[in-house]
């Protein structure tokens, strides 16, 4: 079963005093590249998150974003710097006596002065957070993996359709190849008769020339290898044990190599047209294969 490297998954929890959300999205990449964005409070959980993600994907660039908010009663502690506040008050009083300006300092004014109030945010134990975060992460990953599998199934159907077209076109080339030699023989004989003003052409010489042409343009080996590559491609599509994207990519390069050789060796208009169509199908497959894990 093919798996696409394009996927998306999201899960969130807003119950209780914690608000957690996880979002995953991926695109193709030669290797597994996990980009993780976490709040500072969860930095110690990054390795666990990466290990969990790597159990669901082998290749691709995966962007994972984790959001976390804690709103428990003990989430914050307000600390008042009493010595500093008293010092402010004393200084203002002294200033009023010196200048003769009479104005009292209110409590709200004292609280706005620099460094009088400090708010400290308390962090939860990361093990407690992980107990709630892990199932959310796995839920998002399940959605993520399902999307990748669904896209992989669509790509597999497309590959099978194009492989059928390739087999059909290869068969037409195989059937056309013997006719090319026969047509070349007739054209060569007619041309030699024309050049020799109707003088009978020596049959041995004609056969030698035709044989040389047939040897130069023989594409049997290329067609056999192409058919073998197609069968290997089918086998990889049926492989359920491991990612096959790189193997398919290599196999497609070999198929393209055989088609190019067929095009260069077979000097025939009809075969040439079929080769162009073959290369077009292989190019479409090449574009799609870049997204297979």
C-alpha cells in the first residue's frame, strides 16, 4: 500500500483547567524532518513528541505545532515588593514636604510603579501534561496517517492506470518492430533500383544491408527490460511491509532509460509517436512519485 507524504491532522482538548491543541501537516522530503513548535513549558517533552511522530511516518517534512494554556487557580502568583513600595511612599512624602505640594499617593498609583508588582506563572509537572497530551497527539496522528493513506490509495490507482497504458503502448511497439525491417527492405530495394536505372540489385548485398539495419534498430532487449520493470513496479505497489517511494523512483528512472533507448534506435515514425506518449506517461508518474513515502 502506498502512503503519500502529504497529510494533515489536528486535535484539541478544552475541558478542565488545561487547553491543549496539536496540529500536524507534512509535505514531501527525502528524509524524515520534524519541525516542532512548543511552548517553553513543554520543551522537555519535545523528544517524546518526536519519537511518537516517527512511529507514524518514515519520510517527509512534518510541521508539528503544540498549543498549551493552564488556567488553574494556582496558575499565577502575585508578589508585591513591600520594601520598594514603602520606599516609593517615603520618597513621595519627602518630596511633598520639601516642595510644599500636598498630594497623597493612592494604592492604585503605588501598584503601577516599576517593579512593585511581579506576576509569576506557575508551570505544571510535565508528566501530568504528557498524560493528557499523548492521547491528543496520537489522535491527531491517526487523522494525519489516514489522510496520507487515502492520498496514497489515489496515487496507486493512478499508477496502475498509467502502467496499463504503458503495457499497451509497449505491445504496439513490439508488434510494429518487425514491420519496420520489412518496410525498410522494400524502400531500400526501390531506392537502389532507382539509382541503378533498373539494374537488378544483388540479393546478397541487399540482405546484408537489411540485416545491418535490423541489428542497429533491434529493440527487443529494451522492450523485455521495460516489461520486467513494469512487473517490478506492480510488485512494489502490492508491498505492504515498508515504504517503497525511493524504489519506485529508481525503477521509474530505469523505465525512462529503456524508452529513450527505444526512441533512439527505432527509426520509425509510428514507433517514435508511441515513444513520445510513453515518455509523457512516465513524466506524469515521476511527478507523482516524488510525493510517495
